[in-house]
C-alpha cells in the first residue's frame, strides 16, 4: 500500500495519506521487529528451563524415591517433594490398562 501511495506521490491525496500513514506503518514495523526478538528470547528461555528441569529431574526422582521408601507414601516429606505436573503418585508410572 505504501508503494502504491509513493507511486502516486505527485497527487495531493497520496501525499496526505502517506503523511498520515507513515508513522503508523513505521510504528507497526518496529513493534513487529520487537515481537520477533521477544519470541526468540522466549524460546531460548523455555529451552534453557527444559534443560535445567531435565538435569534436576535426574537427581530429584531417585531422591524422591528414597524419601518415599524411608518415610512412606503418605508422609509430609514425600508429599512436599512430589512432582505436581505428573499428578498423584509423582514418580510412579501410570497403571497399565486392564485387559
């Protein structure tokens, strides 16, 4: 659209429209560039969080199993360590389907 207005640049209506739209177009382009950069930064941060979570899980799961074996499944110590993302049972694999 901006190119079409520039092509008709000698006409007064095109100059007026281009003068009014130019700041909005420039602002939108800047916002888009910032959004792309923020999206990339978010992806990097999410990947780093995933790697850190995987590294911590290698240590936490065996520790949690040791606490469960020592204090029992219903103990406060074990419940405080349970992985809430996996739901009840935390460390245990889901039960096998019947049949």
